[in-house]
């Protein structure tokens, strides 16, 4: 008796399945000694698009646990520059560039 190959190894994928498999759902990056895992592409929370507040959008992308970890990486206070470096790391990890709208 010969062993059968698992279906997943032999079954051709549809074009949609191939595209979905090729799309990453998350990406990781390191910032301030913390490894963050964030959604990318079509995996972003819809609330990100419902806010015009960049800090709130950053919180939504990171999620509550990772936002708290980032905040905890400071003694008591952080600067605006600290947040902009985080935002730059998030957008770079997602393959985007920050553009100033002002």
C-alpha cells in the first residue's frame, strides 16, 4: 500500500487562495526593546479609518496590550518625539511612509 499525499500538498490553489496566502496578515518590528506584532493590509481594524486622531489610530493598530507595553517603557513621561518615532516604526513595518499633511 502506498501512502497518499495530503490534499494540501497536491491540490492546486485557486487564484483567490494564492493571493490570500501571499498577503501577510501581520508583521513584526522592534522598538524601544519591545517586539510589536501589528496587522497589515486588509487586516487593519476598521476603527482606524473612522478616526482622524493619529494617536488613537496608533493605539488601535497596536492594540491595548502593546500600547500599554510601549507606555510602560518610559519612567513617567514621554515626548511627542517618542510617539512620532513609534509612528514611524509602525508605518515602516507596514511598508508605508509618513507624509506630513500640514
